[in-house]
């Protein structure tokens, strides 16, 4: 009986090894002709756990001095040099938007003393908003803007400020075919920009040097 079990165990290990080898071969073949990335070295890392994790799990932006994080319903602020959390807002979604079903804060962007936050009412996604928060206090500024539902059928997972052009950008969550461009002055729709190919499941974006970087 012991010998039989031992034989089965050895065969099992060989099968697992074969599967692992196949996976490694596939990965190796996929990466064989891919050049090594350059110019992107990890220089620091901050890990947030337990209570602090809840406000760092969605979006991130910065003003050059502080990081600003979002969780499902939270906002947080941390020193960029030390990583130390200095401020948390545990109930950041305005009451009037909670009454509309809003329950999720997505991506963030910083501009001119405000944190711009994408706020939505998943899983129905009937109401999508850009909400402005005071960057000093993380408190709701009293300003929010409703976004056109026909351009945000699956909510608004992110937003990105383009200070140079006085624009704010959004796009659909799944298979976006256009970039939505809004005026920072009143969040009115300026135009939509067709994309050269659909982009899928974008979680966050930031503007820098005239280019829109998406994750």
C-alpha cells in the first residue's frame, strides 16, 4: 500500500513538473525576443496594510509633495518622501451623491489645490461624477459635476487633468473607442477624440509632457 502511494506521488510530482516546465517554456518563448526595459528602477516602496489599506486600493496622484490615494469610499494623503500617511477621510463620497447610489471612488488627478476624483454608482453605473476635494483637508469642496451617461455606460473608473490645455479626460471602462475631453472651467464636453485602437480596462491615467499615460 505504501509503495503504491509512493509511486502515485512520484508520478504526480512528475506531472506537476511537466506542467511547470511547459508554463516556463511558454513564458520563455513569449519573452525571448522582448528587449529588457530600461530607465525604470524601483527606488522606493511603501506598503499599507490593515486599516490604511482601505484608502490606498484604487487610485493615486500627487502634487509633488504628497501622494493622494483613493479607496472605495475613502481618501488618503501621504508624504512623498517618507510614505507616512498624514490624513484620511473615511467617508469621502458626498451625501447627495450617496443618495444617488454612488459607492465607489476610482482614479484621481491633482490640479490647482484640488483632488479631482472619479465617482460612480456601481454596479448599475447610471450616475457618474467628477468630484472636487480640497487637497489640504481632503474634504469635499462642494463642487461636483455630472458626466454624460451615454459616454460612461460602465461608469467613470478614472479621470486625468491636462492643466496645459485646461482639459479633463475620461473614457469608457471596457473597449473605449474615444477619449472624452471636458473643460476644467465648467466640466462641459469639449469634444471626443477617436482612438486609433480600442483600449480596455483602464484603471488610472495621468497627463505629463503632453502625453496621456494610462495603466
